[in-house]
C-alpha cells in the first residue's frame, strides 16, 4: 500500500496523472497502481479505478471532459461492486469464506 501511495503522490507531483479529465484520471491512477502495488490489494484497487473510469465514461451525459455527479456516483458504485466481486471470487478460490475464515 505504501508503494502505491508514494507512486500516486509522485504521479500527482509530476503531473503524470491527468486531473483535467476524470476518465483519464481514473485510468492513470489504475495504471500507477498496477505498476506499483502487488498482491490482492493492488489488484482490487486497479479493478476499482478501471471500472470507475469506464462507467463514468459510459454514464456521462455530455461528450466533453466534464462528467456529471450521476456519472461519478455510478462509477464509484460500479467500481466498488466489481472490486467486491473480485475479492469474493478470490476468497472462494483459496478455500476461505467471504469473511476470511476457512470454509
């Protein structure tokens, strides 16, 4: 988590993350997380931000760079739901239940 956070801070300081377009912001964050974080947390955060960005793009009511509040809301909900599903899929494949206890 610390590597990911530091990489994101560097991305913000170096303007690697495009803050003018929320869709590319989410993609840039996902790319940085993918390259800097390992483990399940890194994968889940990457999934969250990729799905969030894609959903904002799909739900945005305008074709310009600005996404409306409904698109953002839908993006965060979709990202959270997909990351949760991925987490539950991982748990079921490694023999533990959704709360982490052995089955």
